[in-house]
């Protein structure tokens, strides 16, 4: 019989974006232990060249899987999932991965106007994976891909408690809004896990109201359903949930944010030692 693993779920993103998924999962999986990994040394993923990023993520996972032995790994990042989820499953066949990919199927099912936009990083917009989702599910509507160079970094700024420029938000989301033959875009897919943190800003600066589709809860439900079938070792009493930073030195505001989420910040190299603000 295979060794039982700890009841640990690892959540992975380039920065703070995956917290939008983690906060949902913690509600649904209260008896699990969580390790949140922010690859902040490599942020932003949206600007990376594909082969280099795939190689980088694979190498990092080799370390993370050995160090934390999670029963479940959630790639809480569209930019990483659309590029590397199939590859990770191939390279680490004994592992369970949950991916995060643009919610094109639900958007295509729900739209009334037939005009849908997908707001994502430039990386996610370029991916063959994303284009295939549109071919598969979005052929009956008009799907516009909108790649933003700045919104993920703006979400980081916002979550550090700093001001962000409303005009810049307006400019970044403006291409999502189409008008065609008297119809208007009625759904925008938030296809980057950083963006749910900015959704109130988006609502405020949008030229007209739309549904903003956020997949965080659906991903958390998928993780819970896979977790339900697993034989795992119970969490040790008082085991803290962790926030791991690949840079080893995140900004003090980010450390406080992690603590606000109930996560104990640690750096990857010395993960036993907490990082102090
Ligand atoms: N949070 C990531 C995503 O869901 C992207 C942020 C970045 O560019 O690193 O796509």
C-alpha cells in the first residue's frame, strides 16, 4: 500500500493572486493544512517566455513536492496552469494537480448578448490552451481576449494597501467592452487569480455593468472533491498554515497580508524559520 501523505494542500501562484482561491478552499476544507507558495522571485509570470517559464515551474515543483509532500497541489494561477499543468502531470505522475484555466465554458453558456471578454495576463492570452478552450466552448459567441500588462502588479500594489490609479484601471479594462449591432459585452471572465481582488475597482470604472466571472470557488470545490477521495494523515495539532516566498524577502505589507490570512510566512530555503516583518 502506498504511503499516506499529510493532509496538506499546496496552493501555488506567482504572487498574492492565489489567495483568492485559497480563501475559498479554507472554508470548504477546514480540516486541511495549507501551504501557500508565492513565486515572488519570478513575478510577473505574464511576461515570461513560455519554454523558460515551464522549465522554471517544473524545477520549482521538484523542490516543493519533496519539501512539503502535499496530497494535492492547486495551481492557483491561469498563466502557469495554461502553460504547465499538462507538463507537471506528466513529469510528476504520482501527484494530484488542480488547475485554474479561463472560465470560457460557463461564460459562453451564460452570455445573452453573445459578446464575452476574457481579461488575463499577456501570457494566458497567447496560450494555445486558451485558444483551444475558445474553439471548444466559445464558437457560438464572440470571445475577445484582452491581455493586460499591468493589472497583476496593480493588484499586488492594492493588496499592499497602496493607492492605485483609477484612470489606469479604466484604461486596462476598456478593451473588454464591445458594442456590435446594438449588443454589448455582458460577461468578462477574470482569467487571472490576481483580478478578483480588483473587481470592485473594475465595477466602478466599467462603462456599463457586466457579470465578472471569478472561478475561485469552483476551483476550491474541485479541490475539495478530490480531497474527499484521499486517504491522508490527519493534520498535527497546532500545525500552522504557511506562506512560502521564493524571494525570501517579501515586502513587510505582504507579510502582514499573509498573517491577516492566518498564514505564517517562511522563505523557501529556510522554511523552518519564520520571516519577520
Ligand atoms: N495570478 C496569475 C494568473 O492567474 C498571474 C500573475 C502574473 O503575471 O504573474 O494568471
